[in-house]
């Protein structure tokens, strides 16, 4: 009986040890915001996982920044709305609009999910 209890407790600690923290997400949001506002696609692209980099190329990131910057303006603060399916959705305020930033982080704190949805 004690072995089962210890195993369950150990598994819970392992799960919490490998999950991302609010601080990890905040660091990524800060990097993305700084890169977006400076129109520095390389800064944003550098935090993407290898899988995301293969589907969301540097040129696509540049286009994404240019198009959104022209219509929405600069990015300011982000507030967590909900966490679902391993991703977090943040209400993100821009100079001229509000949008939902969808982020998912891999175990090595690289962005594996990245999307900007209308609010």
C-alpha cells in the first residue's frame, strides 16, 4: 500500500517538475512583444521550436509582423484568459485593437503553438 502511495506522489511531482510555469510564459510573451514592436522577426523566430520553425518560416514571421503592425499597431500588455489543450490564450492589447494570443510551450520552453486570433 505504501509503495502505491509513494508512486502516485512521485508521479505528481514529476508532472509538476516538467510543466511550464507562468514565469516561462511571461518570458516568452515579453520576447515576442519586444520582437514584434521592434519589427525584429529573428527575435520571435528564435523562440520557436524546430517543428514550428519548419511550418512558420522566418519570411512568414516577417509578413505576420508587417501585416499586424500596420493594422493593429504596437503590442502592449497580455492577460491570461484560459488554459486549454496544453495551450494558453492571452488577451493581448495592441495600439488599435485587442486580439487573443495563443501560445503553447514545449518541455524545453520553446514555442510549439503560436497564433493570433481576433477577439
